[in-house]
C-alpha cells in the first residue's frame, strides 16, 4: 500500500523493537524511582508487595508493580498523587466526572511538552502541515480535548483555531470563512456540525476542510462513513484519557488499521479485568497504561476500563509504534440486560448498517423485576413522510436486526427527526433507569 509517510519523530515512531524496549526500560526505571520517592500511595503499595525501585531493571519487570485505579485518584482528591511540588506545576485538568468525584490531573512544563508532542505526532500522521488551520471544537476548560489539540497544533507549527464547542452555526461559518483544514471534535458533534451545515445550505464539498480528528467517545466504522459523507473529509480516530494525557495517547494513521500508541511515553498492557493477569497481544481485555515520560502524575499500571486489544509489527504507514484497536466498550459501560452483556457500540453498528441516522438513545429499565431495553431512533426526513404501516414495518426490521446481533429482544421506538438532544461534546447514549428504582 502506498501512502503519505509523514512523521514528527521518525526515530521514535519507526524505532526497532530493541530500541523501543531499551528506551522504555530506561524510562520505567527512572519513573518508578520518582513515584516511589514522591507518592506515598506507591511507596506504601510497593513496600507491601516487597518491591523496591531497584527490582525494576527492564520493561519486563513492569508486572511486578501494583495497579492503579480511578478510586485511588478519587480517594486522594484533589492532589494527593502528585509527585512534584505545587511550584513545578503549570496546568491542572480534570476528568468530566460524570460518575462520582472528579479526578484531577497536574502537568509540569515537561509534561505539557510530552503531551503536546504526542498530539503533534498525531496531527502529523493524518497529514497536517505547518500551513494548516486546525479548527478545535473540543471543549476548552478542565476537559483535555480543546487545549490538548490546541497545543499539539501549535507544537507542530500549524495554526490552532480555538473555537471550542457550542454555537454550531458559528462553527459552520468559521469553517467557511477561515477555511479550516482539519476539524477536531467528538464524532457526535461532528455529525451535528454536518447536519447544521446542510440545514444552512452550505455545500461541504466546497469547503477546504479535508480531515477530521474525532475521539473522546466510542464510534463505529459506519459512523466514519457517515461523517466522511456528510462533511466530505477523511475521518480519523484519536484516543486519550485525562488521567494519562488527553488526546494523543493514541492516534490513527492513514492505514486506519488501529491507533498507534505513543508507547515511549505511555506504556500499554492488556489484562484480564477479573484476574489482573497480563494477556498476550491480540487478546481482548482491559487496557492499562503506565506513564513513563511524565513528572507530575506518574501513574503506574492505570486501569482504563477500556476494552481493547494490542497489535505489534510494522504498519503500512511505516510506524512500529504498537497499535490498539478501537475500544470495544468499557468495563463500566457494558450493560447487563437479563444476564446478557450488551455494549452500546453494538447497537450503533446495527442502526448504521440499516442506513439510519446515528441519532439514538438506549433506555434500560426494570419493570416487574425484568430488565427492559428500548432503542429510540430518530426517523430520517424520508421516513417521516412514510405511512404508519411502513413505520411499523421499519420498527420490526430494526428490532429483528438488533435481536440477531444482541441475542436479546429490544423494543424499538421511532422518534420524530431532531427530537433527541444533540451533543456538543460526548454524546449521552444510555439512560439506565434501573439504578433509580
Ligand atoms: O476524552 C480525552 C480525549 C479528548 C480523547 C479528545 C480524544 C479526543 P476523558 O474525558 O478522561 O478524556 O475520557 C476518557 O473516553 O477512557 C475512553 O473510554 C473514551 N475515549 C476517548 N477517546 C476515545 C476513542 C478524553 N477514540 C475516556 N474511542 C476513555 C473510543 C474513547 N473511546
């Protein structure tokens, strides 16, 4: 396959396995000493396990180290796991905190550099150049999306347009008037921007926009096709999480066969979420990261709850950076309905394979001690003109497709176009009423 070969750091992005392992080993040793000396939680946990920093000689020794979970950050809220004094910090971010207390993360100047460089590698990989306008519609603020890609764009010498999210008509106006080249936002917001452009009578084919960097929430291959069609761009995936670094922990390249992890900064492992046993490449499990290039919050074996698999080897783009697949779901996102595991992404795949618009909501309830699953789908404008009989037929068709994928019966309800609230950030797809009954 021939494809543009653009790298920010070719020595690292295309390093041999030996070079990468030796870099990772050096960095891990340094990082463990730092965490042990400066984070009481790690000293205590390693002491309890009888592991000393000098026991860590190479990256293979990582399995001797303790895991970290989100609750560790919550229990030490806000700054208890920081490994540097306040005066060394230059930035604070926090997770969206939709469930429980927020988790707060801090960055030194070097940490911002590591993160910006990671995001800059990502932008370079999807073909961004110094003469591009990078339209950033991720939220700016405690959320890492906006500032992460902003700094990445500046780091590589492109021009960041810090639009942030919201005011969707103005987004379209700016795409048109400034001639943005690359759009960065959540896939659901990109879809909303596309719909808004269509309503405003803007022909997206005429816009200079050529690529989108979409992440922060799960999205499917079908959604990619929808976005590429509505915006007339190439759509790429970008992954990150606030605890490790925002966008740029991993990124898609033109080969689009998984996301390359910036593994010289964020070392990945896959574990069995129940037994914590490390799984081989290619096996699905929970993704775990160790920060081997960060100072302020050097997390060791942080359990992301994302379900994923890893793949090693040289990619068609020339990179050797290990790849992660699109996360299949999260251990805490998985719905258990009448004993069957259901991931929202499976439902999205079914809907999009039937050429429905990706505006849907999943409502789970418990009625008379039995779980119920309702999938609410917005009708397309064409369907809205259909007769009641044909709508019932469509509902039946969707229900049957859902049943054959999920192995569970779902009630399908077609809603009027535009009745499901649009999101300017991460879409809320699931309403689980069971926790309130
Ligand atoms: O969402 C950071 C980010 C911003 C990533 C902008 C990409 C673009 P959090 O709010 O901490 O950070 O949420 C992290 O979001 O553990 C995944 O479950 C999910 N996630 C992030 N990127 C993707 C993606 C940001 N590309 C959590 N595909 C992660 C699927 C994603 N899920």
